């Protein structure tokens, strides 16, 4: 895996705490027939998804992905696999086997969780993290970020065209989009709204909402360690982790649900099935 870290714009990595991230290297791969309407610059969720999917496919091919029988994949499916449907997206989940502490969701509904994150957060904390990432997709943040990239980097010279549609994105234009995606970030307002989405998701589905505060406390604690300079740089567009933890606590207190969260046991191994041996009696 290359060492260039990514914050994937529409594929934004919110909770990343690592100096070594998965990287998109799109090269000269053509995207195909994704099109944009010139009048009013229309850009749909479907357009954003179509741009996201080949990038995610490339990342999946270039990273070590946990297979269906891998303990990490089994845990993720158990924790979050039953949540697959959104208003305009269908979620799919995979685990990248890397020590990096990271997770992201994309406009096409792809959710990628790094095993390093699963090593430091319990099931409820993972739900808070993944819920936030899905919040960006649900709130159209991923679409809007992709639209801004597309508008800035692709087919600008065609803006004067009278046609409602333009030709397929070229390799060079796709390369520009990939580069811009790496540097793109969500606004603080969008991050706060995604935090709220995660809280509401947990509350609606009966999870312990106090785990959201705990997840942010973990990030805040890590920001004081050896990786603090990287984390500070990565989180520069986000509210302070401790402040976000305080906000999560305040929401729980307002709802009468607050209780100091105690992290549960983290198990990233396949449960051992107990085997029973049948006693046989010898015939006399």
C-alpha cells in the first residue's frame, strides 16, 4: 500500500487516524458515459454514485480485503450488516486489513472499515463511526462534494455548449477528478449534521447513544499521542474531537439517556463453537 494519505472528498474519511492510507491511483482508466446537464449544471445522486464506484473498485483491488470467513468481516456483518437500505442508496460493506484507524462511506453506498479501527472501538462505537459516514451519503454531502469537484475539474470548456449533455469523461479529466477528490473536505456544518445523523440512527435502532461520545474521546486521546501532528492536520476542517464528544453527551443528556459509557470487550476473532462428544456404550 502506498503511503500517501487520502481524504477522499465525496468518499470522505472522517475518523481516519493514520499516516498510511489506502490510495486511489486511477491512471488512464476511463469512467465511461457519466454525463452532466449543462443547463443549471444538474448533478444527481446517481451521477455521484457512478463517479464513486470505479474509484472504490480500484481501492478494493489495491488493498487487502477481508474475505467472508475472516473474523473482521464476520464481526462487521454482525454489527452493521443488517443495515443496507437508505432512501436512495444501497449499502455494501468491506473491511480493509490494515493497522490504519479509518473508515469511509461513498456516494454509491460503499462502506469501508479498516481493521485498525475495529481493534480500538467496540461494537457500539463502530456503529457511531459508520453511522456518521452513512450520514454524509444520506445528507447528500457526498453528492455535493463530487459535484463541486466535477464542476471545477471536468468539462469546464464545454460550459458554453447549448447541448443538455456532453460526451463521456476523458482519462485526463478523470485523473483531475481523482486528484481533487483526495484534497476535498466536508464543511464543519456538514460534519455536525452527520454527527447528529449518527446519534439519531443509534437512538432509532436501540443502540447505546453514549458510544458516540466515547468514539470521539478515543480520537481526542489519540490526537495527544505520537500521531498528533497528522491528526491535527487531518481534522483541521472538523470541530475539535472533545467538543464533538461534549455535543454528543449534551444530546444524550437532553434526551435523558446519558450514562458514562464503559467500553465493551472488543472481539475480532471467530467465536469458538463448543463441540460435544457423544458417549457410546459398548454392547455386552
